[in-house]
């Protein structure tokens, strides 16, 4: 059963619940305390040990319901708890009954009989005739010989579910990657559960003329069909749990390195940007104070000395709260650059926890401030609005810089970080490098992010080489990982 | 009964009923987390909106386990000297003054500076021993002989440094005092940390704790809470007022009324001898529920419709 637990943890991680090994160990301890019998308590206990925030709780609940989805479990939770005796699924020595073909299934069922007796105790009066045909059980027809047949006809659904889960484990259903593999894994699971022996039995029974045998064959056939559909559901579920999460992770990993122009508007990208932003927030939320070693804080030292009769043997040093940079982002929103701008803005406005003061400007030919748009509207609407208003027209960096100077040069001070985002393709217009120099001198730092590759800087109408001289930092930025790195640097240098 | 045997005899159900006897009505998840915390010796991180009874939970736990409650209120700038220990500087100073004369006897017969210093070294750490240690909440909790319930309140208000400082305490129940060494817990305390989520706590801290989220209670639970806390409130009034509070929570308010406010309100209404809610009464006592002027104004405007909804709801409830 520990395997099941490990799989569950994997599924949780796939669902974006961050589970560390130590937490998983805690959960195992909690599990031993609470036991598997009481579904509601199990869910509560695991939830408290594994999911550590409100969002994680939600993801956990969803994942738990999907993972431990045995139709019988629901009924179990209503019945009083069985006192916890011992781990239900102990590895038993292989059965002595060597005439059976399928060894795995045999061992499995031996394990299960133990479970079944436990469950039966708790299921007093519960009807469990879903699998077995009603009416048939009262008579005394021929007994099935194959272990799978016995299991299915016994009507013990929990045992069947457990057998299915174990078969799933032995066939590695959790390795499923693609939709098209569902059929294959379903078949493999049925084989692992001992389908072959059962089919042999059905065949034998149908050949004989004994009416009891024929009846048995019919019942087995019905049971097999039911099992098939159950297995299909199980594989489907595993696919949803495992492959979907893995696929998502794979997709997101790829997305990090794909050129932003190709990303377009996937729903996932936004989630990814938010995730990256959250990571940056977490990383930079620390470091509030910088110790200024060697500078005595006289006031604090005096105050500290009061209990010591005024003897100042506990010197206090000055600390400085490091200021968050005041960011001004100037974004080219024309043509190809607009996609990158979109993501930069998305990023900056997701960072409000560590970057409370972001002013955004957009231009292609004329420049305008769009900060208010972002404060009032949802990020997406604001970006679309910005692109609509400023997006069309031929790029003119000179004009944009002139506008910026007129608009808010006075607001640029030593705490300001200016981020320019653009390819510096100026259509052979006036570059106005003087203004950029002025900005560079007045600001704390000026970062230029260019979506073009470095080789192309300065080629054709690109003024990048001229501008680069007045940048604290000039970087290529055309994928999300570039963007993340650039903003990370911005937050470190203060 | 000693607290050890109390702890070992606990079960989630017994905790829930035990809490109920103490007047703390809770659901299974709270009982389960207290159960796990006592059995696994893990701290609990309790999150939830203000006023849902996070601090109250610690008090109830202490009473249930018959242990003392030690409380550490966090705030910005809280450091080890206030949370863990402080040297008794005054006492140290006084003793050095008193013992000044003894110093002469001690050093009698010593030749030269080197020998005097060696002799002094033999007594060196007297002034930095546990006798001169002023224990603050964390150390008190570790030193409590019969165990204790340690409440670290509003951990989100403290600095990041303090949060990291707590890690050793939370995982190993021990702390290091540079002058003395490591102090281990005499018997491991039950630790509850509360947070209002004003900032994200670090993963390291979360990893060491069980996580319990207490939301606003549902209708039934809150009625039970009022019944247990304000038993003198008549049933009609109780149902009506809980319904009304629930309709308020659905509105877009600056601060939603919490359980503590519902309790206060119920007490006030009992004091005013109200048997059922009416609009005028609500209007005059609204400031008990809502703590922002804007909220009060906006609710007053919609009071008639809200009131109709709540009363209708509660009548429906009674009929059921």
C-alpha cells in the first residue's frame, strides 16, 4: 500500500502541490495513526500533513477524490470505524496452490482475502450485489475455478477494486504518457489480474453441455465485460492523474525556452507567468534589511544600555531597509516586439508584492503612460487596450524618448530603474541618444531588453549599438526564462 | 490524570467532544489536527480570516490537555531577546558589585597577572549560567516540566529573520543559547502558530508544520457556537442573527464579521432584551458587527432587502 501512497504523492506534485520528502514521511505517520478505514478522516489527516495553503488544499481535495475513487469507499465512510489492526496488505508468501497458472494474481488474491474479511466485518448489511447477478446467488450453480472468476463472482467490490489497483501497479499504469496507450494498458492490467485463466475457464464451460456450466460461463462473461469497463475507467483515471500532470509540466518546461512570439495566447502561459512571478516574489520578499556594518547606531545602543546601568557593552549597528526599486517600464508595442512587451508587463504587474511602484509607458511612434490602465483593468484587458491605442504606427525611438523626457524626466531619480524594451529599430530616424544618456545619468540603472539576438544588434536600422553605450545592462530577451532572469537581476541590484 | 496519559488517550472524537464541553465548538478538521499534533509531536500552523477562533483553539487545547498556555505575540521587530531569553543584566551587575570584595580573597596569593587570570577563568562562566537567564516564552515552553501549549500568535507579523530562527525550535524542540549550549525540551510542548496570511510564510516553516485552515463556519456550526457561548439568547433570535451575519458575509465588504463579532453581537442583543431581530435594532447595533464606517454605510443602505432575506431564510430554517 505504501506504493499507492508514493503514487498519490506523485500525483499531488503533478497537481502543483509542493510535497517535500519530510512532509510525505509525516503523512505516512499520520496514516498509521488514522488508518485507511475512515475515508473522511484519512482525507483530513493527509490534507493537513501535505497541503500547506488554501490553494494547495483545493488541489489536494480534487486530487484525493480522483485518486481514491473506489465506488465502495463512499459506503465505507458511513460505517463506524473498524479498530486499526495491522497493515491490511502484508506481503504474503506465495500460495501453495501451484496448479494455478498466474502467480501474480494468486498472490494478489491471497492478500485480498485478508482485506475482504476485514471489510466484510464493516459492511454488515450493506448490499454489494453490483457485480454479481441478482437471483443467481441463491441457487447453487457451479463454482468458478479461476481466481479472477472467484473474485468477480464473490461480489466483493472493494476486493475487486484493490485487485485492480495492484494490477495497475504491477503493469506500471502510472507510466502512461499518451491517450493512445489507454487500450494497451487496459489489456495488460486485465492479463495481470488473471484474465487468461478465466477466459480458459469460460471456453471450457461453454464447450460442456452441462446447463450449470453454461450458466457459469454466462455469468463469467457478464462479469468480464463489467470488469473491462471498470478497468477502462481506471486507466482513464490514471491517465488524467499522471499523464496530464506530466504533460503539463513538460509543456511548461518547453514554454520557458520557446521564443515569446510563438507562444501566443495560451491559457497556460498566463498561469506560467504568474507562477514565475510568484517564485520571484518568494525569493525577493526576504532581505528587508541590509546591515551597515561598522556604523554605530548611537540611539539604539543607549537604549539597550539602560538595563545595564548605562554601560554600553552591547553596541547596536545601523541597518538600512533596502528600498524596492521604483520601476519605469518603457515598452515598444509595435509589431514583433509587442508580444514580448505583453509578457514583460504581465510579469511586472504580477510582482506587486515586491515591486509596488511600477509605471508603464507604451509607444510605437508617440509615447503615453498606461499605468492607470493597469491599475483599473484586469491585466489582459489592459494589455489589449494598450496594444490597441499605441500598437499601430511605425516605430520611432527618438520621438518616444522626446515624449518621455517631456512627460516625466523630472520623476526620474536615483531610486528609479528604467527598463527599455524594444528592438531599437528606428526606421533610420533621429536616435536622440542624448536623452537616453540623461536618463542613464539620472536613474539608478537603465536596463535594455532586446528581443533580437546579439548578432543582429546594430545591423540595418537598428540603433542598438548607440543606445547600448548608455545602458547599465543590455540583454537579449526573447523567452520567458530570459525574462525571468532579467527581472531577477533587476530585483537583486538595488 | 497526568498530561501524558491524557495525550495518549485522545482520539479525534474525544477531542471534539472535549472541546465542546469547554465551549469551543469545532468541526472534524480542527479535532483531527489537534489529534495529529499531539500524537506526532508536530506544530500546527493555523490560518484563516481574523476572528474565527484561532487563538481560542490554543486556549481550549491547553485546558483540554491540562497544561499551561504560554503565549508569544509576534510583531515586527520581535527578536530572540524578547522571544527566547535575556540575561538578567541587573542581577549580574548587582552580584559583581556585591562580590567585589570576595575578589580580593580569591586572588590572594596569586603571583602576577597571568596566574590571577587563570584563577578567574576557573570561575569564568558563573555570570553566564542558567541562574542569570531570564526565560522568555519559547524557553519557558521548553523548560515546562509537565509540557505546555505554546501559542505563537500572528507569526506573519514577525520578520523573516525570526521565522527562520523558529525553525530549530519547531523541528527539534531545542534552541541554542551561545553562552550555554543547546537546551532541549524537558517534555515536548504542543505548538500552535497562527497566521492571518498578511504575508506568505516560508516553505521551510510550512514544511515543519501541519497545516490547518479554519474558514468561517457554516450556518449550523455557528448556531451551535452561539448556543454554547451565549446560552441565554432565545432560539429564534439565535437563528435570525446567524442568518443575518451569513448574508453579510456574502457582501463585498472591507472586513467581514467573524465569529467573535457574532458572539459580541449576540451578547449585546441579549442585553437589550431582544427576542427577535428588527430593522431598527440592527441599525443601532450594526457597529458591533462591522468595523469600518464605509461598510456600515453601505450595509445600512441595503438593510431592508438584506433583512428580508435573512429573516426569510431563518423562518425557512425554523420550519425545517
